[in-house]
C-alpha cells in the first residue's frame, strides 16, 4: 500500500490595497457626477389621425406652433394664424415673445392642455427643445417663491407643411 504524502498548501495572501484605493476615489467621484447630470424626460405624443377624430377636431380648438427657418408661427384650426414671430437680429428665434404669446392664449383658454409643434426638417434639436420648454410652462412667483406654471404640457410633434414660394412652384 502506498502512502500519500501531503504537501503543505501555500495560502495566498490577497492584497486588496489597490482595489480599496480605487473604491475610495471612484465612489465620491461618481456621487459628485450624479448631482450634476440630471436628465429630464418629456413625454411626446403623435397627433391624432384624421380618420379617428374628424368630428372631434371640428368642435375642438387645436393650437399649433410652426417652427420655420425665419419665424415662429402660432396658429389654430378656427381662426388661422394667431401670431407670427420673426427671428431676432442676432439670428435666434424670439422665445420671450413666444412665451408671452403662450401665456396670453392660456389666459383665454385655460382648459386647453395640448398643442402641436410643427418643425421643419432643418430645425435644430436645440431650437425644438427651447420651443417645447416655452410652450410647456413658464416661471412665475407664487407666495414669494419661483414656480413653473403650466401652459400646454401635452405636446405632439408632426412635420411642418412645405412652404410654397410666393412666385409659385417652378
């Protein structure tokens, strides 16, 4: 019968000092970045199809903001164009006038909560988001603190209609 010789097993020492140093630095950095990177989500809707709501659309007011290259156009389905807001001298859209116009419309129809944005294909993302911010809410002072007052929070997005030049199609 053979005898088995047991060899002494070497116990490996785990050196986790480098890992602990990494955690000591990484955790505070991630927590600090968490505070600075806040993401907000905007819920958007597709406009209702004409077949589903043809009768409802005749009776209900539909507000639209067309984001064109040289101006913003506020319109509705009953009276047509409400206001045209040309670009400012600096080349940017006049968001302040848009916000004031939205506040005025909201004062006239306080129960209205939806609006449709119609950007052109060349509209930049920043322009679209800025218009959405001005249409959705505005800052006001209530009881000594600044709050966001609701304008039209239910935003739908569709394509702007093609603009035909005054001279006609050639």
